[in-house]
């Protein structure tokens, strides 16, 4: 086991809204680990949290009923460490792997972000857990070019989110400042984090158990409109254009590209993402509808070109085979299984299924 980084290295940043029972659970989990790292809680619930803080390194920021971007922008601005990891209130990001991520970033200056591997879980009470390895095809992503434009394309081939990665704090500050007052769709914010991180540097996925994510019905990710609708629908036209404009300007500021070339690069990266998204939707029978939407908004030559890109990627994604939970954790050894046992104990202790 490697030595834990000191409190000046990284901050764990936990946003929450109307879910104080989840907040208490994740606070207890990190308190159990006795971390010295700063933990910042950014809460927009109307009523102030009245739960228990066992450690002095926890800072609670209350923004009653503030909108998401205002809360996040102001909260992130209070982070004083060089690195930061955002942790959803219903996730468990493993401290030991966070530590490994920070160590990796310190040794590899050309990388802007790093994370590990995920599982998803459903808990229905008692000893009833359903555990599923997550994002297995997405781990094939290779964001390692020395060129920012190429990294943007690598980011979406295949797409792997970076929202909960360990980041240089400036990446997160830049992203939420870009979004503030310009766009607020959750899907756009997630993609903005990935694009800003990829513009700033390379990305690494470590072969370590990183995070257990709870699958909750009606979570924000499952209820907001996704990229196919955002990129093509009239409802989001202004917001989507603002997103493209701000990301283009950011790419120009970080590279020697002129505006037109930067804009082309951003559009191409998003179009690749849309076709990757369409691949996933194909299994649900939505391909024809999505193709029709995309074809309406893209020039014919661009549509035909991206169709070829889609066909080239299709075989790689659709032929991926899943593995069992035991096979997944066997590659990490006993430490990951012990960490999961600890996570399960906190899930059972709080038993939120009987509180909601």
C-alpha cells in the first residue's frame, strides 16, 4: 500500500441537493478512512444539513436553492489544493485509488486527469446487492496524443466521461466558469469537463478499483435530455451554440489554432460523439430516429463522412463481451474486495432504501 498524500495535495468535493441521507453516508465513509485531505461539501438544499461531521477537515458550504452552476462555480473556487476530485453524494470513490491518481499526475506532467475503473450497484435492503462492472468498452479510450486537437477526437473514440476523475483544479475552475451563464444542461456540462480536460492534457485510466456508483431511479443523469436532443432540438439551440462557442474559444486560448480551425475541430469531435451515442441507442431501437435528426442538421458530405466513421467503430463496440463481477475484481486482488466490503457496510448501515 502506498503512503497517503498529505492534506495539501487534493480536495474531495461533494455537491449535493435534497439528499442529506446520502450526504451523511458518504461523510461517514470518508471519516472512516481518517483522511487528512480537505473535504468540501457544497449543498443547495433549502434546509441546512444538521448531520454529524467527525473530522475538522470537512468544510460545509450552504447555498440554499442556488442553481447548479452557481453552486459549483463558487464551491470550486474555494478549493485551495492543486488537485480535486468531484464525488457524487451517492458514489463511493476509493481513497487509496484517489491517492494513486494524484501520485500518477505528480509523476506525469503532461496528463491533466486520471481515474480508475467503476462498478455500479443496486441495493434493495438487507444483504441484497446487485453488482455490475461499468464502462468496460469505454476503458479502451486512449487520450495520449501530444496534440490538443487529436486528444479531443480521442476523447470520443470511445467516449469515457471524466467528470469524476482526479483533475488539476484549474481544469474544473475553467470548465464551470465557461458554463456559467452560457449553458446548464447536465449532458453539456459533463462533456465540457471532458473536453476542457482533454484540451489541457492527456488522460489515464488506471487498472484499479476506483468507484462504486449507485443506480438510482430518476437521478439527474437519467432524467435530463441527452446529447442527441440537445444538439438537434430547437429547445436547446441557443444553449448548444453557446456551448460550442465557449469551448471553441477555450481551444483557441490554449493552442495556436485560429478560430475557424478550432471550431471545425470541436464540431468534428461532437459529431463523432453523436455517432458513438447512436451506436448505443441502436440496441434500444432508436437508431433510425436519431439518424434522421442528425441528417437534418448536418451537411450531406459531413453526414456521409461521419456515417463511415460510425461503421468503422461499430464492430469494436458491439463485439465487446462482458465479464462477471468476480472476474472483474480478480484482476485487482484482495484489496479491492476488502474496499468493496467496507463500502457495503456503510450502505447497509444507512439503509437509505427504507428512508425514501
